C-alpha cells in the first residue's frame, strides 16, 4: 500500500512523486528488508563454504554478513513483537561472538606489526604471538564455527518473516535509524573514558553505515552523502578497536612472559591508542552532532528529495 494523505509525523517520508521506489511502498519496503536480511544470512553461509582462500578471510566475511543482518534487524525491529526481536538479536549476537576469538587471532599480528615499538616491546610481542599461535583453534574447528554461526543466522529468516506484519511503514525504518544513531552517539560520548563504550560506538556506527548504504542504494545521492559522512569515521574507529583488542590479547597470551614486560608493552599500546581514540572522537564530531530525532528527520528529507521528480523546464509558447 503506497503512502498517501497528510504527513505531519517526523519519520514519514511524505508524498513522493516521480520514479517508483520500494521505499515509497509499505508492501515493497517489507519485501526489500526481508530480502536484505536473507541475503546477509546467505552471505554468512557462503563465507562458511568458501574457506579455500583461508579461514581468516572467511571469518571476516562471515562477521561482516552477520553485522549487516543485525543492521537490517534494527530497521524492522519496531514492527516485531518484543519476544521475536530479542530472540533474533540474541541469535545474531551469539553467531558473531562464536567467531570473535578466531578474528582476534587473525588481526593481532598485523595490528602489532603496525605499531611503533622498540626492540624490547617487539620481543615481548613476538613471545605473545608465539603463545597465541599454540592456542589457535584448528582449521576444522574454525570451519565448524563458521557453519554453526551461519546456521544460527539462517534459522532466523522464517521466524522473522512470520512475525512481521504484511506491510512496513517508513516510520518503522525511522525508529530503527533513530535508535541505532542514538546508541552510537551516546557511546561516543562515553568513549572518552571507556574502552567498552568505544567498542559499542564502533558496532553501532558500523550498523548505521550499513543502514544508510541500503537506503542510499534505493534513494540517491543526498542519502548517499549522509552515508559517506558516517562511513568516513569508521576506519579510524576500527583501528582503535583493534588496539583495544590487542591490549587484552597481550594479557591473555602473556603466560611465561615477565609481568613487567607485559605491562610495558601494554603501556606502549595504550599511549598510541589514546591518540587514535582522540582523533576518532574529533572526526566524528560532525556526523554525530545532531540529536537522534534530528538525524532521522534529515535522512527522511534526503530520501524524499532524492525520490522527488525532476523539475521540467518551462516551455516558452512563443518559441523565444
């Protein structure tokens, strides 16, 4: 059912003329978002099945797919019963967490190599990596983890479809955008003093990027510009999160290494992390300046303008 009538609510797109768009139809919007969730789950399955390029690549692709599924879930969450929303969210969280340890093992060597270290810290880092290599899960175990994670995501598709109403209004999408943006904005504020909050900020920011990317694909350049603003922050966030992980990684696999050597290496990591975290907060000042309601209004306006019909030039009846 197309959206018609008066539009006084903040999160509605309002009447859109011109080209037909799935964002303009409550029926097609539902079809689109269910399809995107299904595609994300399928991408996780394909990642689990394609380990010939190495398990590191497969784990990375699977985690990306599961994060995208979570982003889509947040866009439709307001239309789901609480029990279903919580069940699907929990399943996706468990699927990603099952791959976290493998992901850390894969990322830690490159993260350590990118740091500026003296010979003493470099030697400590090598000992930590040697310890970690011995604890790395076998390839067959990683493949099983990938398969199990993909299975958890795939199992949610039918449950999600059954729980959703037959139509989805833009207001549902608006609530989803607003909630994820608010969570990211709040976490950014707390991240100045909390590594855990920094992790949360990065997760919610990544989900927001996926949401805006999806909407931009079906709207146009104005919406894509907002996507670009938020996406530009996530690279810096990822670097900082990798260093936070490395700090914990060094402690976890520091057995047999002198405690003072571990503390020294962690201090070096933290010194460089502090600078990057500060840079990230500054880079995000613009994209996360608005309040959540203002942000969702801005996206709705961008989508409305993207989908508006182009103005036709006025013809001069006299041929002048």
